[in-house]
């Protein structure tokens, strides 16, 4: 009888060790603006976490300073699981192009879960660029008398870094044209001949044939574009990172709380309806566990450091 009781206590031990969150709302501070591209996914996750944890999760947009205010606010918060961050992969790239950035994501934060993933794609206007493959594009670009104008999201963005890395490795003369809004419109209108753009923003033109996609970022082909090769498979280095949205807690948050919060997102993202909403927004659902996400953060931090050093990119003054 005593043995049976001891066995029951052992089985119950994990449940007894389950961390308990304070009975108050969890703050989800978001680097983007209300109504922006990260807003709806943040609110989706807030609902999933509220349901799993029994605590209201309140989304607080804090876009000031390009998201720096939001990141530093969370990094300095009490590491008790009650303040978390919703941010994009830009928080990994920014410290490498702006040395004065007051945070380092891999030092000041701990990852909870990567929500989604999408690729940056090299897209060309066929009326201006006759290439049907990346090799043909490189050959065409080298034969141009002037620098080739490549549109991107702005100085130091991942689309800028990828384009600069391509130019460096392929030996191309490129003019980087920052277009924060209307990147696809400018390509369709012929104001630039090619762009680095994310699959979400380009979703309306991925399969129309009006524009041509030559390569994608990421370790392999994208589920949305299985016929398009990745830069990586075509022999270009440091094109492994994808663009994503993820969730973080302050560094120093106890591992059991990190696991609790991350697993709430992970389990919520296993629901088919949640996955479909992510796909509707132009991304692939991920919902990784903390150990998986933190491994990706460390890898991307290393890669972006190498790309920034090789290309010499620094934020404009």
C-alpha cells in the first residue's frame, strides 16, 4: 500500500510543481502599431494564451523608436512571466546594423515561441528583366551599363541585407532603393525592375504570372512556392534566415515559466483554425517550443552578424 501511495506521489509531482501565475492580466507589448501586420497575429496568440493559462492577455502596441521602446520595456520588466513581447525577426538584425541599439535579443530576452515563418523572395518585372532563373538574372545584371535598382523595405531591413549579400556574392552592381510602402506597386509600375519582398506582402501576385519569382530565402523551398528554388540550394551563403513573428520574455525568467508560456502558444497553434488564420495572412504556422526558438535565435544572430560585417551595412545617420 505504501509503495502504491509513493508511486502516486511521484506521478503527481510534475503537476504539483506546475508554476502558478499571479492573478492579474499578462501584458503583451508589441513592437508594431495597432492595425499593422503584427497586430492581428498578436491578438490571436493573446486569445490562445488567455484560454490556456486562465489569465487575460492584454496587447499593448508600442511602435515608438522602431520597436526599440517595446523591446527595452520588456527587457527591463520583472521576469515573472507577466510581461511578454511580440516582435518580428527585425529585432535580431537591428543590433548588427545599428551599434547603438540598446538591446541584444539573445542577451536581454528569452524566446517563448516562433509563431510563423515566411520568406523574402527575389521578384522581377518580366517586362524589364528577361531572366527566368537566378543564374540568368545574375548574367543579365552583369551586362547592364548602369547599376541595377533593387527595391527593399528600407536601410538595414532583412530585404536590404539579403539583396546586399546577393550583390556581394554574385559580383553585381546594385542600387538599393528603399520603399517602405508600396514596394509591390512600384515593381508592377516599373519604377524598379526587381525587389526583395516578403511572401505575405506579395501574396496577391505570387501566382498571377504578372511578376516572376527567381529565388526565396530560407533553408529550403517554401511551402507556398514549392517550384521556386532557395538561394541556399543555389549555392548562396547566409540566406538561411526566414522572416517571422515571435514572442519573448525578459532574460532571467525562470525556465518553468518560460516553458509554461511557450507551451501555451505551442499548444494553441496546433489548432487547425489557428493555423489556417496564419496561412490566410501569408505565412506558414510554426508554434515552436522555447528550446527550438532559442536555438533559431542564436543561429540567426550569428548569420546576420556575418552578413552585416561582409556587406558593411550600417544604419543611415
